[in-house]
C-alpha cells in the first residue's frame, strides 16, 4: 500500500520534471527563431509571450506590409511547433496622440495580425482572439524615442497545456 503510493508519487514527480524540461527546451528553441531586435520570447506561467517589436505598421495604419512577412513566417512556424490551443494577439501603442485613437488603432492592428494568421495558418477563428490595449501597457518609458518604439508592438500570447501537479 504505502510503497505503491510512494512509487506512484515518484513516477508523477518524474513526469512533471520531464514535462518542465521539455517545455524549457522548447522555449530555448523558440527564442533562437527570432533575432534579438525582432522579438522577446518569455515564459509567463503556462503562457509563452512574444513581444514582436519588429512588427511595424505605417503611422496611423493597421496595414501589414511585406517587410513584416519574414517575422510573421517565423511566428507561424513557432505557433505550429507549440501546437497552441489558444492564441491572443494584443495590440499596443505608445502614448503619442489621443488615447481613444491609440486604443482603436491598437485594436485594428491586433485584428489585422489575427486575420493574417487565420488566413496563412488555417487556424479556426475561435482559436485566436485579438485585443487592443492602446497605450495602457507600456514596457518602456514614453519619454524617449527608443521607449516609444518598444511600446509600439504586437504581443502574441500562447496558452500551453498545464503541467500536472
């Protein structure tokens, strides 16, 4: 009885460790897919978050341009590798201009990336959502050009399967 229970807990702990190691190895592979200036890839609990700094839009526009295709192709490959069940595309702006305009612009940009991924990956519409945060979630100061550039971004959040236990 007790010995069997101890062995079961040991097997479960070994399985959790194996899953955690596989997840860390996957994250390392994913991080090498992007050049350092293109994106940051972080693990946030059961989510992988891509801060896509190099995904740029013309001023005031949500038009995806050919200069973004390479980055989006890399993102698509990673999303396939992750076998993501749920994906959220988040639009962010800097604090220049009116907050209401930035909010609407960030939503249009997130929607554009969502539609691009659906069209190019064959995702189901209910697998991927889009939300605009405008200037509400800066990663850097809005006082410098470099900070504003870092805040103008698309983030893609990918839900990973939970590690048991």
